């Protein structure tokens, strides 16, 4: 007489076999994260994206610098580490075979500041990192609009996924090649090195920003920017028909519910687009949607449209944290500016 318990065991094993085989097919990536001096880096967010499926897997380095990305199906992955205190690390095309345990140590590189005292990793982590902010609803103006008026930290990427997406815009070959060259040269030819406007974004990526909102005009004052003031006209005017190209263009805004939609045209071709150090032409149009979802955050979704630079519109999401108790200070870039002669790059 057959043993019922044995029969149940055999049936159970047969039903589990595909699952066990599937588990055996899964691979992993592990290693140690270090800085340019080979000191360990803890808390580094490591992320891989499966090229075939788009699935994303994440891990963080431990206090000893070790990390493990487990349960990875066979396939090809792009690996990223996005930390404000280091240059973004990218390793595309990492192949994981069935059941493979891949060892991959990661050595992060410094930003163009090369960890200079007072302008290094701690500085960038402070200004580009996530800040503690007070909670509560967004304040409103007497006419019921969200009030953006406040001092804000530098814009940062909304999340690592946003920065990763921003690193691969639909750029034409000439624009992609120039951006790559600029990045590999540590941005030593950036206009900002010579005290010229660095980027076309509405708010600074490195310094404090002060927003002053009125019913007919929004002013953005950026510490460290040249010029320091952006004007966004809210009085219903359109763009002038014959604009002379300028570094920052001409901005008008209109409200769509609680979102301010800013339309900027009239750029010259001299400033850069960050992130990514991308160029643009005088045909650039920049549409920025600004929201204040709560007391502590100001959100930006910027879409770049330039038919001579990009094959289709390119959208980037960023956020600024409230900076209570802070104020804008005077910044005179061209006073004893010695950056240009000391910049290091290819």
C-alpha cells in the first residue's frame, strides 16, 4: 500500500520544481564601494536597471562599504551610483548569466571641484542632498494661488531614477558627443568658470535661491548666479516678436490650477543644460511646470524642446527643499576669480 505522506511529498516537490529552478537561475552582483583615495564609502545607493525588462533593483553600501544586489534574473543591466558628493557612476552593459555571482567593486570619482577644501564632497552633499524640512500645507496668496515665496536650497534631482533618465536624453549625435567631451573634461570650459551664466534652468543647482512672488511678476534670485535675477512675467503678456538672443531667455508664466507653467524662449546658444552638460541652439524652448505640494518642497518639471539638439522633447524632474532661516548673500564671481587657470580636465 503506498504511503500517503510520501505521495504528498513527491507531488509537493514536483510543484515546487519550477520555483526552485527559477531561484537557481537568479544571479547577484556584490562588491565594495570606495572613494578616489580607496577609502570605503557607506550609504552609497547602488542601482541596476534591466535593459530588457526595465526592472530596477537597488541596494546600499554598508558601514564596511560592501553591497549586494541579489535575486537578479539573467540579462543585461545598466548600473548607476548617484550621490551628490561624487560624480555619478555609470557602468552600462553588465551581463548576468543564470546563477552567476558577479564581483564588481566600485570606485567613485570626485566632481570637478576635486574635493577641494571648502568646495568638496561635504559641500556638495550639503547643498545637493536631501534636507530636513518643516511639514505642513503650502501657504497661499490672498487670491488663492500657492505662494512660492521663500528661500530654497539648490535644485536637486527628484530621485536617482530621475537623474539616471536625465543622463540619456534624446540628443542628436553632435550634442551627445559634445556633452560627453564636456563631462570627461570636468566641465573646465563651462561658462561659469569665467563668471558667465552656467545653465538655463530657472533656479541654481549649487546655491540658495530666493523666490519673490507677486500677482504679476515672479522673481527668482540665485546666490552665486550671474546675473542673479530671473524675471517671470505673470501679467498675461506674450513673448515679444523679435527677441534678441540672451543667456537666460525671456519667461512668461500662467497658472493651470496650482501649477505655474513657465514658457521661456529667446536663448542664445552659449549656456549649458544641466544635468549632463548638454548644448543647445537658439531654437531652444524651455517649459517649466512649478508646484509647491507642501510647505517644504518646490517641484520642477522642465521640458527642453530644441529640434536642432534633441530628437524629441526631453523632460527632467527636480525638487528644491525649503531653507528656513537662510538668506541670500552677495556673490561677486569676477572678483579675484582664479578658477579658469586652475581647472583640470582633458
